[in-house]
């Protein structure tokens, strides 16, 4: 992360990633991550990847902050960025922010059988 230091100079920080409650490993995340959108919640920035199915978030004003990976509750079945591109994922999933309550909301639109709506 590129951050402004207390001396007023820009510096690069390499925060650790917290994978609590996730089956994803660091190598998979770094190799496959592609940010679809970035949203702000208070002092946190949230990078969303719809194909991996999760959010990386970090308090950008806390020098000791870690990146936290939060997986989505569910993923679109058979979604592959190489085959479908990012635009297909964005058609069926959305992340929004309720700034007043500090909430991040995730919605996925699928048929009753869990398949992508055609």
C-alpha cells in the first residue's frame, strides 16, 4: 500500500493478510486477485473481487493495520474470470456500503436452482 508517512513523505507498506475463516491461500490470492470495485467504509478501503468471491479490507489510516480477507457467503457456480470476464460477475453480484451504520452489503442474483440467470 502506498501511504503518507508522519514526515509527509510517501512510503510503501506491505501489510500482512489475515485469512481467518477462509480456505484461500496467499499464493492463490496474489496470483488470481483482480479488483472489480473499491469502496470506502469510514477509514477502511475495501477491494472487491467478484470472481474469487471476497473482499480485502484495510484501515488505511492505521500504520499497523493488516489486510483482512472476508470471503463472500457464497459464490456464483462455475464462475471463471478467464472464461466469463469480470463483466459477467458484475451483472449478478453487487457490494454496497451503508456509511451511517458502517455496513458492507453483498447481494447475489441467481435462479432458484442457484444457477446464473440466463
